[in-house]
């Protein structure tokens, strides 16, 4: 799988689910409506900046806090296809994978300083690399998915995964 | 090499003789919880699947599923009211009997009901559609929070995948001073390991201090493991556990414990003699300092509520300090369940709170997650018995929350400043 898009960078660590989709919106279950509030706690202009297929580049422990699946749903429906971070909080990570909403991709911490906001990049899940097309096609490695995660991703979510 | 209690529970649940950290297992689940936020989310997953030609089918075991109404009760608006109606219809259609409804006798915060009603037993695998499901691990169960898709999967398949977590063991020893609560201890631990210090891992608590803690205080330790990123928090069951459950369930259960030669990822030793009442400053539960460093910090509100800090033991601790004194700032007390509210009335705690000037509210998660029932305004500062203090968590994004024990919150309510309970005259 090869994906291309623009990077939206928020390098702060510990961006939590209250920031990604604040508590008052938990009662909303319409996916399109949730998308209009994505990242409202950190950038009220976020949804205006994102185009379909774009990527987030964020600090470590992204998605910590609550188990609300609203978080990956809101990001996915606002156009985000993959998130690059040194680490993810566990429930956010499995919600993103099992629900088939978007791809949480682990990177080395130093990549956070190399790739800038608005860079155009290519993510190659076959050879586990990122190419920064804005910066002379510089190549970085990404951490491959574990066996079960890549199988669930390939199946398109947990409900399509039959190897139990 | 032996197994930890968490590894043993997951190995039994997945019919494996032995599991080691890193193994991926499909574990059979004993109990499932959904509430008025995750429930409609799960129903939405089923609706989307149906659109794709995959009808939901039957629930694997309706008797092992229970529902609480806690986040948006009393209904904050029409959307919340509609969610509860939708949830009720779905529960009836799917034959779920254990539905703790607001305004129909016992109800309350899901994590409180799980122990107060004896819904989860030692040795069981329990998953809930809420991150603080970890709380119930204090009963000696494997308890973990999951999202909507995973809960939908468990409801229809009776099992779910887990990567077997490595266990971090926290040994709490020494003589715990009377003013030091479980909340102070867990805040100090989170301060040391950080909010991702236990990410994907188990936090297990042991040592003489844990042995001597009453069940509700133990539940504060496991509740806050979520704030260190833990998959689950757990305490081996003992006589405190069996005594606690004696009047709450007739069902038999197994007291699973770690093997003597179990392997832990890391062991942390804490001497509680030297630990002091502490608070987590905005905007992270790891941002911990001793209370006396902040004693001139003025506050606008003192909040005693939530699954973390409104159990009966929490209310008793707060009442001891508030008895015969008046609050100087807005103070709210919301017992975590109807049964706890009733016990607080019978013990005279509610009278103490009201005579101090505090307002008593119905059990709800509302203010803890900044949703309704007393949210903070711009610039307001709150000292709270809850579990999170992220930006905007309890209201306006420019409000501030300090996390503390019920004793610290009660002492602060009296002075109007963040106060160590030892400094109350």
C-alpha cells in the first residue's frame, strides 16, 4: 500500500482524546458531525486545513486518555488517512486498527524534527518507508506493524478478520 | 518460569497452558459493560456493519452484559435523552436484563457499579466501553477498557484479541500515615513513570500497604492506572476481596494469584512512610507536587465526585474534615452510585456536607468529563477528586484542574486555597 498526502504537524507530546474530540461531543454519534470538531482542543482551524488522504505528524503518546472511538472516527472523517507518531496510547491504537478508520504508524522520535508542517510525503507500507517529497525525496524508516495488526489492517478491520 | 496473575487469567481465558508477554491471544470474555456514551457508539458500529451486508446477529450471552446510564444523566439535552431511549430499546430487544437506569433505583457510575453490585468476580476477564474499566482489576480480575468496535465484536463473538502485557509490580510498604490516601500514592507513582510509563502494560500492586487498604481505596489505585497508559491494573484477591464480595454476590469464584516464580518486567518499591499528600497540577496527571508547595493557590471550586473519588470511603474521608466547618468556595459532592448516596445519608455524611455549605448532586460523570452538571468557566480553578486534568477536561479550555485526594479537596474547600489536610486547624 502506497499513500501520498500533506503533513499536518502538531509536535506536542500527549495529545489526549479530550483535545482530539472534547467531552461535550461524546453524545454525538453521527460521524460527519464529529468530524467538524476534530482537534478542536488544539487547533480550531484544523478541519479547514485538512484534505482527504492527508496525514498527521504528532508527538509521542498520541490519543491518551479515554476509550472514545469518537477520536479516530473524527480524525478519519475529517480526511486523515494515517498518523505518524513515536508512540500511541493503547486504546486509541486498537480503535484505529480494529475499526479500520486510519493507520497509526510508529516512527523514530528524530523524524519529528525532520519533517515539517505542509510537507508532501509518501508512505510505503510494503517497504516500511516514508519519502519526504518536499525535501529532496529524503527517505525515513517506519516501524512495521506486528503480525496481527497487519492482518487486521489487510482485512479492513476486526469484523473482517477471520483468523480467531 | 511461572506466570503473573494477569498472565494466568489470560492463559485460562484463551485455553493456553502458558502465555508470555508479547503473545497474541483471543481471550474468552466473562463480562461486558457499556454505558450511555459507548452503548450508542456500539449500536452505530452494528448499523454500519448492517449497511455493508453484515447483520449483527445475536448477542453471545445477554446475561453477562450490563448497562449503566452515567455520562449524560440527568439528560443534559435532547440528544442525550435520545441516546438513553435508543439504548433502552436496544437492551430490551437483545434481552439484556442488567440495565441500571437513572431514576429506577440503583444506578451510578459504571466502574462503581462493577464492584458495588458485585458484577465482576476475581479471575474473570471483564471488558468495558470506557477507559477506566481498569478500576475493577482491584477485585483480582483482568479488567480493560475498549472502544466501540471491540465491544461490538465481544458482544457478538464472546472473545477479543489481546497482546499479553508485561507486568510492572509496584510494592508499597511502610506505615501509611492517616492523612495519606491511595490517591496520593498513585499520583506519586504516575509522576515517577509518566503518563505513558505503563503503556500497553499491566500495573500490579502489592505490599503490606496494599494488604491493609480497604477495597474502595484499592480501587483508586487501579482506577488511575489508565492515566499511566496501562492495559490493566490488578491486585491479587485476598480476604479483603472475599469479605467485600460476601454480601454482594452468591456466585463462586477462583482466587487466582501470581506464581511464586512469576517474572515481572520491572519492580518498583515505595516506602509510604515518607510520602506526602500530593496534587497533580494542570494539565497532566503526571505533573505532581506535594500539596504544601501550592498552599497559596486560590481555587474557585472543590469537586468530590467520579469513579475515582466518590466511593463511600472517599465521602467518609472528606466528611471527617468538613464536619463542623464551612466551605469558602463552591463545593460539590456527587456520590458515585445511588447505593453509596443512600449509605452516606444513613451515616450522616450528607448532613455534614450540607451543613458545611456544599451542594449534593446525583451520581453522574457529567462534570468530570466537562460535559454538564457543573462545568468550569474560563479561568476557573478547581481542585478535584477526579482522574484527569487535560486542557478543557472539566469545562473551558482555559480552566484548570488540580487532581487530589478527597481529604485534600475537603481541606481546600474550607480554606479556599489548595491545602494539606494536616494544616487544617
